[in-house]
C-alpha cells in the first residue's frame, strides 16, 4: 500500500504535493519522492525513509512549477532505498510514473524490455511501466499509457507525466484505489481523499480499467476499451481525520475491512491454478533436495503472530508432512532449543522489530539452522537478519490490535505449506489444485463475511457489560479461539480465555454459568460432532452460547439461537473466515465500552523491549 498524489493547476505544486503526502504517510513511509514539470524540464527528488527526509532535502532547493506528482512508499518489490523510491522514469527521463499496487508479471516484462535495449535503474516492479510508456509513446501520452497498462498483470493506481506532453497528468487504475479531485482551474489525483480535502471536496473515483487525463481546465475519463465516458462527481463530507481512515471511525475497523485485499495482494503472482502450483522461487528458491532435507520446522512468534503460527503447524504438517513445533519467542530463546541440521526456524512477525522474536531468531542463527521470516515490514531488523523472507502484503497496519497482518501471515503459511508439498509430493496434484482454487475464492467470501458485521454489532450491544468470555474451538480453529480472546482482552479490557473445546471438561467448565458468553467455532467438518457435544455441555450449565457455523447448517439452528453463518470453504481454510466475526466482536464491544480502540492502554504497536 503506497500513497500517490498528482496536481495540475495554478498553485505552486510543491506545497500541494507535500501537504498531500503528509496525509498519505499512514499508507507507507519507507521512502518519499516528488516530480515537478517546469518549462518541459522534469525535476525529481527522492529520499529513503520518512517524508521528513524529503522535506529537509527540498528546503535546499527552490522548485517552481504548476504540475507534479508525489509518492510515499510501502515497499513490496525492491528494498526501501532511494533508488527504489518513486517516481520512476524511462531511459531518457521523459516519462515519470508514480504507482501504488503490485505488477505480477514485472520480471517477464523487464526481461523483454532489457532485450529491447531499455536500461533499468531500480529493483521495483513500477519501473517497467515507465519503460512501457516510453516504448508505446507516439506523440500521445494517454494512448501510450492505455497501451502500456494492457501489458500489466496485477494491481495499479498510476499517475504519469511527461516532458513530451506538458501540462497533462494521465491516471489509470486497476485493483488499487485512485480518485480524481475536481476544482476551479485545478485538478488532482490521489490514493484517497485525505490528500486533497484541503483543496476540494468534489471527487470522482476511477473504477478498474478506467483511465483519465487531467489538465488545469478539466478532466476526461475513459473506460477499459479506451472510449470516453461521463462520470458524476460526489461531494465528500468527511472531516480530515475521518478521511485519513478512509471514512472509517477507527484504523482497526478499516484494517478489518481491508482483509479481502490483503489476501488478494499476498497471493498475487505466487499462485496459479492452471499451473497447479505455488511459486515462491523469487523469495526462497530452494532446490528440491533442500526442501526434502527439512526434517523439522520450528515456528516462533509473539501475540497474534504466534496464533497464526499455531495454525501454520496444522497446515505445514497436513500439507508438507513435516513435523512442526510452535514456540512463543520469549520462551524459545531461554529453553535452549535442541536445533540440528535439517531444522528450519520460521519467525512470524508483522513489524519485524519485536525484541523477543529478534532474540529468538538470533538464537536460531547461533545454532546455524536455516531461518525464514514471514514479515510485513520490508527491510525491518528481522527481515534483514533472516536468511530468507516471504513478505505479507498488508500495507501499513496502524491499529495496535493486529488484524489484517494476521490474515496476511495465514496466507503465507498456507502458501509455504503448498510450496513444500509440491516438491515433497506430499499432496496429490488434485488436492493442491483444490486448495488453490479455494484460496482464490477467499477474498469474495471475506467480503461477504464483512458485509454481515451488523449481526456481530448486535451481539456486542447485548453482551458488552459481561466481565468474562470464553472462546472455544478445535483443531485448526483452536488458535482462532485464542486469537478471538486476545482481541477482546487487548482492546475491550475484558477477561477472555481461548480454549481447545475438548479441554473444557478438564477445568474451565467450572466457570460456566448464566452470565458467561461462550463463543464456539463450529464449522462443519471432522470435529463438528465433537463441538456439538461441547455446545450441549455448555447449554446444560446455562452458559450463553454464540456459535460461528457454516452457511446451510440446519442442525446447529436446532441447538442454538445465536448463530453467525459463514460462507462455506474447505475445512482447513475456515480460520480465514472465522477470525473476522471475532475481530468485529472485540471492536464493537470496545466501542460500546468507550475504549480507545486504536491505542489500547499499556500496549504499543511494536514491542521492541524484552
Ligand atoms: O510485530 P509482531 O507481529 O512481531 O508483533 C507481535 C505482537 O506484539 C502482536 O501481535 C501483538 O500481540 C498485537 N497487539 C496483537 O493484536
């Protein structure tokens, strides 16, 4: 997730771009850059790190101009360096591009362009776009961009300007957000309205496949067949804070609602149904023998990342048939783990900076075993120190309660399981294809689940005064019970426990009375009947039961009144859907109790102390 802004009008462009980038910095802050077109000359400034670095650099120059583009980056392809910072240019520096999204086929395009004589200056996927536009330019920037995007696979929101086509910005969108802001004698493009709200409230959203061309007088829109279309504007009534959160009340809510895109983006370019496989060669690239050599996997993490690791154990053992242990990072390093040749240590972390996880990684490295990180923040300490990294593509997670990062971690763990299974032949090709196709269907099912959040809000309004909650799950959904309980504890300050449902009879059942809400995860599958028995046990003790069940399950409706039905998917994939209502439940209960959802007391986003 990056942020882009473009301006053409009668104001000096630099302050407009910088103000806009300040509002967009929540989308990423690995690097920032601007380009300004002045008398057919392109001025380009880029800096690694936060926007402040760019601002300090710009103070040394007097840059004038009325048209330009800006970008703030959340790195996905290529390290967060100055060279990889946007904007990117073609060979001769005539075409400049800012981009938000992921170009899946950039390696193929890059190879082809290099053969044709193009010279590349960065490791980014974005740079191919500038070279494609250069290749297709025959005097018309709009046409060249429209032609170039036809070669792209993946997602993009683009802003393009050119010395050979002064006074115009060309914009294009597919799969990443882009809006056009309309005003008197000035027009804008931006990743979201927060960037331009200080100048205009009149906006038009570009839809997938659409392009636009802007100058200071107006904007023209084109559909995916490059035919000119009319689009109506809307007026935004949000205040600036709301705009930064995309109109959501809290970052946490926004991030829960972004999870379908997280799955899409994290799968992008790594999975293919036709080829029946998972492709992590770019990130891992181990030979078959190396994968065969892995005899044990240790997953190490903290908090929510630990819970995704627990699910990873079920998945890796089921898919790859490799024995797997999961450790809390704070325990792993002090228990003198018996690591040996053939072991793989996988650390899971959103921030890549968690002190306990970093220390556990160093412990593993000391013992000379292979290490791999599943991480969201590019070039973070853990990403740098690990032998291999597979990045989740969640964009910046602001809410202290981790939600979308968990989703991204699950995706990578499942991909890893399938990747190993492909080489070890531990799953049939048919089963791999079945799982891949179910993974590809997940984003739509996640969207459907999110659409039903009002049902969960009603539960929250009924139960927000309760002081204790129990969460029960079995098998691959036992860690989801733990995660649901953690979410409630950390943002609503309510005592909650997650339990493996089968363990209830060994103790926690004593807690159950008519005041205790119990969330039970009861999807259809191999442990369904067992979970039904657990539900009966709870009901016999007057506990308040709320069940997460599979759509179409009539049996459960006869047992329980409060059932939240989730779309059907493969049993092994149910955690992806089950976690969403539990995130919403914690969110809406916290809201009702007046808690600070995005910054809960005593917690920090990144725990860099032991
Ligand atoms: O950045 P990491 O994934 O390493 O962080 C691990 C935990 O600190 C984190 O998941 C924490 O538990 C969250 N607040 C949970 O919502």
